C-alpha cells in the first residue's frame, strides 16, 4: 500500500517512551507510568476539548439565532466556559432526600467514564492511537451502549418522576438506535474487511470510503450521523432531557459538579461519534487526494495528519450542532417509528447492497 | 430513611401522577397541571389556577372609571392595548359617547399591531415548546420593531395604557405612519422565513397534525373563542360579528379551518398575521384628521345599568361587563377572559395524547396565565 | 329573533319570568328554582338554540346575590341575559348548568370561589383561584380581610 | 405504490429539513444581520424615545422654580397611591395666606408608569422622565421628593 508521508505524532510518543525506559528499568512499572501519563493527558485533552466545544456550540447557536453569543469573559468570550465551570464547581451538589444516594452519585461517573473509554481505539493522527485493538468497531459500539445504564441509574435514583420518564425514554431510544449505528458501521467493515479502526483508516489511503463507496455509503453515512445524534441524546432527539416536556429529564435533580459531569459526557460523546464518523467514512487522518493531481496531493500531504482528523471531526460536529439549532424535537413515539420504519429497513437493504458491491468489487 | 415505594409513584389504578408546573418551562408562567399518565399517555389533566391571581375585579371596584383601565394591561400582557380598548369602549358605551374617527382608526391600527406582536411571540414560543429554539429569535426581531412603534407613540412597550374613555391619551407620534409602513415591509419580507423554518418542517408537521383534536360542538360548548375555536370551524371573530372601532371600515377575512388540531390552530394564526398586515395597510394612509379625544367630564359617572362590550384579543373574545349603580366607580366589573374558557377545554384536547402532545396543545391554545387568573 | 319574538317565546316557556329591556341585551329574570328546566329548554329548543354561554357571573347587591348568565346562539345570532335572584346570602344555592354548557364548569367554580354560591350537582365544586382553606368570599361587598390596607 | 409513497415521504421530509437548515445556515454565514445590542457599552449613544415613560419628574427652571400649585389632581388621578402631596400655608407679601407645596412625595416603587397623573395635571408641573435604570439595593431610596429644596412656584402659575 502506498502510505503518504505525513507529519506524525508517533515520533513524539516514541521519544517519551525511550526517555521513560531510560529512567525506569522495571517493565511493569514502566507500563503503569506510561498508562498514568496517558490517562492524565487524555482527560486533560478531553476537558480542554469540551471547553472548546461548549464555546463553539454557544457561538454557533448565537450566530444562527442572529445574536452575538458569549463575548464578555476573556477575548471574544473564550473564557466564558471557564467561568461557567467555576460556577458549577462552587455550587452545592444537592442530593435529594429519599433518593438512592449511592446510585445517584455513581451515575454521573459511569456516564463520563464510558464516554471516555470509547476514545481508546480512535486514531488521532498517523500511528497515534491509545490502543490499536483489532476489534475496534465492535469495541466502540459495545462500550458506548453502557452509557444507557448510567442514564437509567440517574433517572431512577433521583426519586423524581420527570427523571424516571426521561430515563425510560432514553433507554428505549438508545437501544433501538444502536441497531442503525451498528449496521452503518458494518457496511464499512464489509468493504474494508477489518474491524480494526487503524486498518479501516489505512484502507482509505487511495480515497475516502464516502467517495469510493458510491451512493450506498453516502446513505449509510447519513444514517450514521442521524442515528448517532439520537444515540448521544442531542436535539432533535433529546427525548431524555426534553426541557419543555420533562424539565430536564434524567438530570433534573443534578446540580453543581455532578451536573457538569453529564455536560462533559455529552460533549465527549459528541466528539466521539463525530470522530468515528470521520474515521470510518471520511478517512480519519488521511489527507484529501484527487487521483492524477500529483502536485495538489503533495501539498495536501504537508498538512499534519492531526489537523486532517480534527478538521473532519469538527465538520461533523458542526453539522450535528446545525441540526440541534434548527429542528423541533420529535415526539417519543415518532422517534421510535423513525428508527423502526425508516432508518432500520433502509440500512438493512443498504447493507445487502454494500455486501453485493464488496463481493463484486464494484467500489473503487 | 424511607425507601422508594411504588405507592409514591402510581395510583391504585396504575396511573402515574405528576404535577406539571407551577414551575415548568412550557406552562408559560405559573399554570399548574396535574397529570394522570399511563406510561407516556395522558389519561386525565386537571388545571390548577390562581398562582398569579391579583383580583383585578375587586381592585377596580374602588377605582374611578378613568383609573381602572391601567390594571387591565396586566391581564393579557401580550395584548395590553386591546384590553385597555375594551374597557374604554365599555365606559364610552355607558356614557353614550363615541370616540372621534381619528381615535377609532388609530385604535384599530394599534390593535392590529398588538395582534401581530402577540402572534409573533406565540409563533416563537410554539417553536420553543416543540424544541426548536431558533424561531424564537426570528420572531423577536419583528416584534422588537413593533415594540419600538409602541414605545414611540404610547410611551411604553408592553403595558401601553394609551386608551382613555373618549379616545386616545395623546395624539400619535409624527413618525407613526412612516414607521408602521417600514415594519410592514419587514414583516412581509420575513413571513417566508417563518414558513421555511417551521411550517413546512416535517418534524413540526408530525408533532402538530392530528394532535389535540377539538370538535366544533366541544369548542362552542366549552366557550372556546379566538383562533383556537376558528381552527375547529366555529365562526366567532368579534371583529366581524360585532364590529367596533374602525373594523367596519376595512375589508378582511375571518380565517376558518376545519382541522381542529394543533396544526389547524397554527395555520389559523399564521394566516391571521397576514390579515392583520392587510388591515393595517388599508388604514394607515387614511387616518382622518381631527380630534383624538372627545371631551369628557372631569369625573366620569356611568348611569345606573349594565354594560357589556366584547373585543377580539389575539386569544379570543374578551368581554367587559360593568354593573354601575351611578357612582364614580364600577359597582361590579367582570372580565370574561378568553384564556379562562380556552383553558377549560384543555382536558378534552389532551386526553389520550402523549406528554409531548400536551406541550404542543398548550402552545397552540396560546395561554397567557395572568389573563386566565386575572 | 327580535326582542319581541324572544319575549313571546320565553313567556310561553316560563310564565313566571319577568323582563327588563333597559340594557343592550334582553334580560329575563327567572326564579332560581325554575332555572334548570328553563335553561335546558333554551338549549334544546331549536327555535332558540342558545348554544354559547359567553359569560357567567354573579353580582352582590348587598341584600341578595344575583346570578347573571349571558347566552348567545351561534345559529340564530341572538343574545339573551338570564338573571336569577338568590335571597339567602348565608347559604346561596342554585342548580348547575355545566352539563348544558361545559364552559360553566370553570365559571361556576369561579363564582363559588369568589361569591360562595353553591352549585347543586356540580361535578367538581372546589375553589379555583384561592387556597382551599381561604376564609370568606372576596368579591362580596361585606368581605373584610385583615391584610387589606388603605392607601 | 407503497414504495412510491414511502420514498415520497422520505424525499419530502429530507427536503423540508434541508429548507430549514438553509435558513439557519444563511444567518450563520451572514453575521451582519446580528441584532444584539450591547447594552452597557452603548449607553452613551442610547437615546430613549421622547414619550418613553421612565419615571415622574418635576422640571425646575434656572431660578429653582417649578410649576406645581399643590392642587392634588395627580394624587387623585393615581390609581396606586404613588403620589403624596404635603402642603403648607405660606404668607404672601400682601398678607394673604396661600397654599404651597411642602413636599411632593413620589413612590417610584409603586408607580406603574400609566401616565394618568401627567394627563391630570392642570399646570404641566410634572412630566415623564426618560431614565430607565431604576435598580437600587434599598427599596427606601425609591421614595423621592420631587420638588428641590428651597424651590418656589413659578410666577403666574395658578
């Protein structure tokens, strides 16, 4: 395979590893130290990312709503989200009386941890990945469905009827939309012949799947974006929160830092699904190449792979935000009928088409 | 510690009881609805009122005929001008006087501007209640322009108090006609956007079509008025039936729909906005010169008797019923507010729907809680 | 129907009723015990067909209470005011009309709340605006509240 | 037939959704349409309409004279008891005693800006001011005396 020469973060990772190996001779200790470093830097990265996403969402919303958005704290309002975090930290973390206190406090942790776990197999740049597990796609789809347990836990433990309704809605929603997400992922697995996310990225070195796979892949891309928007509980599918109906749904009773955890997980989820969509449909960190235009391709190669990956991810994040600030919310039964009557049959037929396409070798 | 037990959540019949409000994002204030749910399906709704009851009727019994009008601005605060006008018209009926033609024209124009601004707010809030935040801001762009006209001519944006028995408090501002025309151009330009972002949207149509059905018979029996009733096919436009002010001078259609569901109510209001624009266009260039106020005595005293005047507010028929014993203040005053009767039909509309439908129904009845509670 | 025709029809239905034509609408004063059959007839008689009760209220005339019903017919476009005198101020009672016009349910609760008129056979007669434990009926002329202040 | 209807629904739905996104996308890319007023920053250029009803004020001329005769018409006209006029008897140069205002007390916290007092005033002594920033920490400071200390009634106003 002709892998383009790219700037990569793998050199940085290797340097740190060699430096640490010089310091620590015990292999077990070395591994643990590296894992701790990875964990801390990942959490720091995700928190910073969430700050940025929070700011971005406010600005995007504001511009679509012909207003300015945050512009008071810090330059262009960039520190607004920091101010909000400080506010949330200083708030009293209420635990309602008669709630199941253990589960109530556990739920935000579960939601946040599961959303962070999904990050592991994602390749941020060329050869820069936390864990190149060979069943990456399977891992992603199975781990991300644990989050529903956290939400159900939060809704039930709050001892609030609105929370319970929200949790129930969320359960039904995530379980059914999982199917469409899975089928869309499988369509790429069929084409690339691998479950490993890094292999899927390499399989796109001569063109992204969305270009190589004709219309069926475009359909499964759209279905993936729609279904994953539903799976991460964002408007227009935010049935579990549904401000105007359930006053906030499963997180009605949460305040302060525990609420911030839910917010954090919402943004991490948003990032994760966009990153997966970018990885499997838009070529991950692969630069944009046009066959025959050698000089153009060469210039594209000079853009570091990390920026390619982030650019694609943020493109999808923007689209999902665009959905949120345009559409009304679906009703709970319409949400399910959208899945079972439209998305699922279409993705099933689509999967068959793609299978035929893969067998006959009709894709590029 | 008491643990969670099933009886806290459900009735013996297996219904889930929740209280929606008085602090709830979509009850538009402090309405309190008690819901009996079967899963997500609403079995029964019971409105609880009075969280913002200020007893305007009792207050007015101690105020003079000039003074009691100001309090009605606080009833239906989105159509304060029309409430004021209703009171002024009732007192004029009692005194046997009429406002001069100029005042009548200006009253009609401002009434229609009020209706436009109220419907625009309603449009934004309907979007908001159904989960679309953005339309709210588009609606406020036009509403703001209307509010500026109100501020310039009446002196206040929301609680205008521009009416006095016998005419207007002051003459219109010299810029009035020019500004109204500018606003009409802006509004007509932006109507398309309203349709693009909400009316045609498939999610919106699914949320409102065949939701919250109200039959014609029920609408009449429950005393439902205004756009809510007209969407069920009940002809009840007071502007047509009992024209007041300058409504007999203009050509306009009474918008009727037979759908009876949320979508019909939505469409009736959308068309009404266009009718309001056409009414204002017919009047704005023809405001007659002359007095803006009929001379009245310093202390107004209505003759012994009973006077009833109704007007069409954006929410329906507002009736002002004054019983006078000949003194300088009303003996008894009753406001037949449109929201109160419209709300009484809510349990019929909401039965069998989902919680999301209830929100859509409340949005399309266009409830204003101070108007219900008075 | 014109006022005269209405008067003739109504006298035939209830001979004990009296009329008052000073106001905008034709006013019929009926004895409170005859109210329910009279109202039922107004609704069911196809010539009258009063299907729309647009206002229901009460007036406190210090020595008695007066129930006022404003009725209109959507088909014939005529209006009528019915009044019923309640002489017993301590325990005023009258038959409910809320099974004839459903809107009366809320309006009668309002009158019960603010005037204390008890509506017999009303399905859900509770206070509507005020608290359930409120003392007295505020719109009565003799109502005194220790919290009231003179300004 | 069923399939045609099925795909027709999908086509129409997607089209309507894209129409909606077009509108929001237009405003996202056209930031000159933004309407937000940055209030405390534009205070210097902010001008209220001349009829705007902010509070009741009593204009005084350069000689510290006002036009209020103390007739109490505004006090009667006010529905809320916002205005309280305290009068005193003043000895005129010609020996007669005349009624003059001692204090024109205005409770801003009770005022609903209904304009009835201005309309009622026979000598145009009070007008509506354009101030709208009335928030204070202590409600008592909203009770104002409108006539300035040592002010007198203007010549010729009766």
